[in-house]
C-alpha cells in the first residue's frame, strides 16, 4: 500500500490528496498538508453546489484532527472563496470538516460522544479544548443529526412539561414521545409563544395527527393544545393532581403547627436559659414539635409508612380532626386514580362533593380546580397516560444541566440533551 494512502486512512479523510506530512519536534504538533480532489474543488461551503472561484480567501488554513496518541494533529489546506448564486461570496467547502468549523468531522464526532458519556473535566482534558468549544461542537453535530433524522416522524402521543435549567426562573419547555420515550423537542421559555413554536415546526398536518397530550394543569399548555391540536385528548398528569392535594394538606398542617406554637407561647411561661434535664415536659410545646415533625407521615402513601410514622399519623388524626380530614381527602383523591374508568368518574364526583363540604379552605379551593380539569383527569385514567416518562426525561436533563454548566447559551444544552435523549446518540468514528 502506498504511503500517501496510509496517511489518508490514518487521517480519516476522503476525496483528499495528502501532499506532505511534517512533525515539529519543538511543539510536538503533526501537520498534514492536503488538497481536494478535482471533483470536490470550488463548492459552496453551505449548499455544496459547484460555484465559480472568487479569490484565494485568507490563504492556507488549519483544522484540528484527532490526535495520534499524545501528538496533536492538524490538517492544512488552501481555503479559497467561491461565488455562490444562493449564498454569495463564501468559503469553499472541504470534505473533512463542516462549514465554518475549525475541527474535522471525526474530531467533532469524538467530542460529541464524550460529552454524552463522560464528565466535563474528562472531555476537555482528553481532547485539549475549552468547554465552550465543546458547546459549539455539540450544536454543530446536532444540527447535522436533525437534518438526517426527522424527530417528529410517527408522533401521535406526546407529553409536555417544563424544567428549570438556570437560576432566576429560567425554564426549558420539553416535548416527549410517549410511545418511544425519546425527547423530540426542547426550547428556552415557559409560555404560549414558546410552545407555539413547537407546533409551528410540527406543521398543521402533523398536529392534526396528535391523538393524546399529557401535561400538568398549566393554563398556557391547555390553551395552546386546544387551539393547535383540535383532535387530541388532553390528559392531566395524576402525579401533579395528587401533588395539588398534598400541597393543600401541607397548608392545613402549617396552619395547625402555627396555632400550636401560638398556644405554647400563651400558656407556657418562658424561662431563662436551658430547662433542667429533669424538668417536666411542656405539653403545648411538645404538641407543636410533634405537629411540625408530622410532615412525612402525612405526605407518604399509607403502604410506605414506617411503624413510627403510623403511630404519629394516628396521633395527628386523633388530636387534630381538621388535619386528619385533610389527610383522608388527599388519600381519597389518590385512590381515584387506581380505580377503573367506569368507577373513577363516580368516585371523583363524590370526592368533589366531600371536599366542597369539608370546611377546609385549601380543599374547597382545590375542588374547583378538580372540577375545571375533570375531563382531563378522567381521560388520563381511561388511557393510562401520565407524565412519568416526561419526569424521567426532566431528571436526566437536570443531570445534563450540571454537566453543561458553563455553556454560554441554552442552545448547547438543548443540543446535548437532544443528542443524549433524542434517540440518535453520536457514535465514535470507525464504529458501526
């Protein structure tokens, strides 16, 4: 085999002639001088169409390639400009690198694979590049992957949610495919306009094919879905509905704790310093302390309670009937989601009547929300849909957010999330 053919194989370049190779022992940099074959010359860097040559551009240019062991490798070639009818005067395309990129395609693929598999420190130290450079590479790789694969193909059942990615209430709106569990779309923002861009990208034809949409009770999601997906059944996520009840219960618990502390201040005189070890317990203070520590006993499902928490729950129900009633209301709503659809509708109506008469303000308010979302709640029970897959994706995005800390914009974070969770993970060069 000819030496130049060997060099072309080692460098991973096609439709390219290796003219010369040189190793600088002082800097430890390996430079391969290359030129394009006749068929690849004078092509537009953006659309790859043949175009008349304009000028020599900035002269010779270098691209970072994959290292040879511990030695850095660069490709060096002329970078003329061409005059494209569509894109104007533009740098000519090269087969080994993307347009306006300073790294070869193999280098980009290697970095993208590392970013989805390893830590930030490992990727930057191994490839000897800055973390911001990793963000640029990921964005380029995902843009090419998105062109090759249609992320909206076969989309019929979707889940919509938001996840925070930065302090200061910075959110991403994410859309997940229920059938495959893959992330199909993400964008910065948490409002109607942001979600509207997803349906703009999806198009009216494919929006009409969406049959089910699961989401929490956010009004901005419901409004956009109703307008853009007229044939879709909207399903309320059971986890968020039960969470509403848990928050209402916690409101009652905090009020009971505040009242217990107030009684302790009124009925028990405070002494200077720490009380003696053999001093009798102050009943009102003990009551307030027990009420404060009852949070997890009230939050957890009955089947998951420890023996100690069961005793504490029994004490709460006995000493504070209003809080006990709020706990049973929360559990009653949770049990509705375990019933068959035929029984769930009747059980939900009974629960609404119970909450309406309970004289607990937080649950009276909650039943209005339940009545408002009744159709979506029953639809989630009938079709067995929840935001479980979406919450799983959100958890992984939060982990990716920690890895992606330091990126200049959310675009690189979204690209990394799409590469990791979108069903088209990058592969290492030379692997099938």
